């Protein structure tokens, strides 16, 4: 995977527009003075988790005895399921109880560093072993773009309104379905070649 396609797929998987309503619901329960700090903290935690999977993914795959084809097929299936949820949304499985300030769950994990993003990073890591600068830049770029979208969330929700954010999420979901099928087929090719 090259830089731009990897960054685009990661951005679609991180799904800032689809996650915007949940982020807004969770953060709006906090005092206004804490919202930005909590968002920054959660995004940094998510980035650390994503980076760990990118840099340590190859070692984790060897430890678990996983092959590139297996990760491709699994990643494709997970992305497909996530994408279907984006196109045909149902009630969120994320709890929205008015508890204390969120810490790691649900904002950092699973909304940003979720199973589909982690599976994709394992696949990228297996294809580019060691410290691969384009993969690192792709992850950082996708994360930064997601962070910017979520940082300007109140303004964005006011501009797009609920229907606008739903339309963008569904469009991103359709693109992600195509990409997930391609990832599945690539994984199947890799699995059958060995």
C-alpha cells in the first residue's frame, strides 16, 4: 500500500463523520471548559494504540502465527460489516449513559482505535515490515485529519446538521464497502498463493 491510498482508507475507517454524533453526545455532557482537553487526551491515546499496532504488528502476527492472507480476509470482513453499519445505521452499541468523564472507552477505543483500524494496521505492518515511513505518515495524516474534523465538531454539526452528517457517513460507507471487498480479495489471493 502506498501513502495516499493507505491514508485515505485509514481516514475512512477512523470515520470521523460517522463518529461525530457519538463524540458530540459524550462531550456535550461535560463542562465546556473540559471538552477540548478530553478530546485531545482521547485522540492521543487512540494514536498511541494505533501506532503500537502499526509498529508492532509484524511481531504480533508472528507471535500469534497469523499470515498476511488471514489478516487481509479478516480485515476485509470487519471493514465490510463496519461499512454496512455506516450505510444502514442501527442503534449504537456504544453506551451513552451520563457517567463520569470518558477515559479511553468509548472515544479512544473503540470509536477511533477500533477493530477495523487495528486489523488494517496489522495488514499494513505485515506488508511493510520494520519502520516504514510512508505507513507512519499515512497513519499520522489520517489521524490528524480525523482530529481536525472532531476538533471543529460543534461548528461542523451546525453547518451540516444531522442529515448532512448522515449523508457523508453513508457515502463514506459505500466507498468503504468497495475497499473492504478489494481487501478481502487481496487476502484471498495471498492465502491461496501459499
